[in-house]
C-alpha cells in the first residue's frame, strides 16, 4: 500500500515522501495516528501545500536560530561552585545549571538543547555546544570558578 508521510518517520522516510508499506502497518498505525495519508491525487496536492508551508516556517525558524547563535557566540558564562583539592567540584555543573545561567543573562534556552556528554566536574574553562536548530549549533564558553 502506498502512503504519503505527514511527518518524518525513522527508518521509513521524510515528510511529504510517498512510501510503500504493508497494508496492516498503514491501517493499524500510520493512518489512525495521522502520520500518513493514503496516496491519492487529492491527498498529494494537500500534502504538497502543507510541505510548502512547513518549509517556509522551517526557513523562518532557521533564520531566527542563526541570529540567536550570533548573539550567543559572544556570551561567556561564569558559574561558581564549591571545590576541593585538585580543582575537583563537590557537585557538578549540568545542562540545567548552564540554562539557568543563560536565563539570568536574558537568553531563554531549553536545557535539552545544551549538549553535554557528561556533567562538568572540574574548575576551569569548558566549551559547551548548544544546538539551537537542526542546522545551527553554537559553542559557549563556561567558566567554572571556585566559590569563596
């Protein structure tokens, strides 16, 4: 059975793509969840219109992310933490801490967009990636200093 995807589906296809799937998969999963529609001429026209609107919206969001990225690239964040000997922190600096520090500077960034492989556990300067959009990523400098 051929269907037109209305959303990106992992290992199946992208939004607006016509794919061939098993009838049961389409009937029991894709169609009821409105992830896809049957591949008819009328539905193809509707999906094309939706795709154009989506691309316009996506271009606008990407442009805004580029502008925000330019502003964020100039921002340095300083976080104070208690530390012991050898510059080891008693706690750690997480993405939530960085998001809170950005919030104090006037930038509202979700903590999920801050790409930390593992929490920061030492004093010093650290580079942290912030993924603002699928195509826009910015490196922030986070200064972790000892609390006096």
